[in-house]
């Protein structure tokens, strides 16, 4: 009978591995086991698991370090971590760093099968998106875009959907998140792929020069205009024009751009001939255009013309599981460019890379890795080759970033940290938080990925019972 999927079980306790394997095989899964993280890494390629079930506390390579190395090798695998209740904070950290879910020991078989089944659903989605991206990569649509984090997967999903259409697209996101790469991916995924992809950085030019760059100019239109010049619209005819930092366009130019979007016609600066071109507009900005509208610095009608579809790029701090794959890509790139044979990162370097908040996003990460390649003489990058500015987030603050954290994550942080402070007492935690003990137990089951189970299951999983 064809197995439902493949599960790799990583645990240093032989009895635990055997018991988990038996339960999951009875559910129809093919299983493989490993006694530690290093042995598990060796089985990744051969076994190609859909789901990896790993303990957090293991000698040598612990669960988090193993997971980060394994994700780089198998980006479609989904990870579920196992931990004792007293180490829930470690499990929460693992979820922040890419694990799909966690289970508390001793494991309850019903809860185990529910969580693993959900992990397989996620793995199936990741594999389907991987196949879709591979088909687009055959057309070079995604180029060097790297991302298996759910936030980035959703972006690539939208790119694949909007690419073949004629719709104008607005790409938003912090500086350094890769807006230009996404714009190019949209172009290559469209029927215009063989036509020009033209870029214009709107913030780099004065208003008079910007209009000339966009629309072209006639001879004598202004001082220095010694001949006719075709603008970017003409150059992009049949293809795509990326207007980067669209929020910096002056109001006078915005009026002319709006007219083009409405009528698809324009005149060169200093000219009377009306020209018509077929150009798809993609705009990008790190600014809040709605705020600019409220300040009278951006036209609302132009905003709605540009904003047919919005692609919002997540900052790198919100896609932590992509940090090491991106770093590995840049390591290969700059090692080749500099004639170096640098293969990997030390565990301490990996930890510092993953924990840094990356205010400069992917661009900052690329610069850090290029610097590390230049400074590294051995076969791997050590923490010493990374800038001292890469302070681990945990040492900066144990509190979630605000803004930057959802209410759901803040609630989970408050409940788990209060439970830790109260020694696991739900009644004391409930009193401090002003909620019921039952709600805390409900939330603990929710955080472990299962729906609230019967009281007997809660007891068997040894979640703290109300003691008041």
C-alpha cells in the first residue's frame, strides 16, 4: 500500500523513536529514525521526508540547530519539535525560527496524529508551490528569489497569479526587501516576457529631468536638449515599466502619469505629437502612500490606478526561516566571485545570523555575507567574521517587537512567559493575566496545534491543571 507520506523521527532516546515510529506506521506513514541531529542530516537526501519530528534537547546538534541546517537542505520539509513542558520557551523559539508546530512530552498519540496530519497538509502546499515555482523558473521568472517561509510563499503565489494578467501592480515593502526582483518576476511570468523590462528610480531625478526620462523630449525643449530623445515609456513599448519609489514623484508629474494610465497616450516634453504605447506599469515604494495622500503629497486617483493589485513584501525579520538559505546563496555567489572555497557557516555564525533583526533586510544580509567572504580564510564562516553590529535579538530584548508582532503572538508570549514565572501554575498565571485557567489550557492546546481535547487527553499530556 502506498504510504501517506514520509516522517523522519529524530530523538536520542531509542524507546521514544521506536514508539513514535510504531504509532505513525499504524497511521499509514513511512518512517525513518535518527539518534541525533548529525545522523538525521545524513538521512535527509536519501529519505526525503515530508515531515520531520525532532526532539529539541539532543547531544551534539540540538533540535533548533539541526532544523536550521535541514531547512537549507530540504526547503519543503515541515518541522514539528518535541519538548518537555518546562522547556516551552525553547519550543516557542523554534516556532519563531521556522518550526510549524510543537508537542509537549510525554506525547499523547491522538494529539501526535492530529499535529502530524496538519504538518502533512502544510508540506503538500509547500511542495505544490515548489513545483509551481520550478515551472516558472524554467522561464527564469523567479530568478534568484529565495523563500520557503509562508510569508514569502504567499508573495510568490500572488506573483504567479498576477503575472500573466495586464493589471497594474503596486509593490510595497521596506527598503532592501527585493521589490525590483519581484517586479522582474512579474514581467517574466507575463506574456510580455520577451519584450523590454525598463526601470526608472523616481527619487533620483529632479522634476524636469524626471518628465524627460519618462516621456522623452523634443529638440530645444529646455537648455541642453540638443536633439529629440525617446523616454522610458517608448523604450518599454510592448513590455513593462517599473517606477521605483513612486511616492517621490512630484504632483505635476503625477498628473501626466495619471493621464497615461487612463488613456495610454502622452506627449514628449516640448512636443505636440500624441504618442500611444502598450506598457504595463509596476510601481514600487517603501513609503506609506495613504499617508502621503492625507498630507496632500500624492494623488488619490493615481493611487487607485496604480493599486489594482498590491504585493506586500515582508521584512526579513518576519521570514527568519529564509535567512540561512539566503545567506548560503550569497555565500556561494561571493565565494565564486572572489575565488574562495568557503562551504558553510559555523553553528555560532548561524545563530547570530538567524537572531539578528536585519533592519536593512536582504540587502543588509547580502552585504554582511560579502564582507564575511572577504575576511574568511578557512572553509567556513565563523562568528568572528560577522560584524559586531549583529547583536542576537535575544540579547537586545526578550520582548516581542512592537510594531512588528501580531496580537496573537503577543497573547501567546504573555501566557507562556507568565506560566514560566509562575512555575507552571495555571491558576496563578490566570490571576495575573485576568483570564480563566480554562482559557490558558485551551490556548496551550491551540499552541500545540491541536483543537482543545477532552480533559482526559489534557491530563495525559501533563499540561498543568488548574490548582485553585
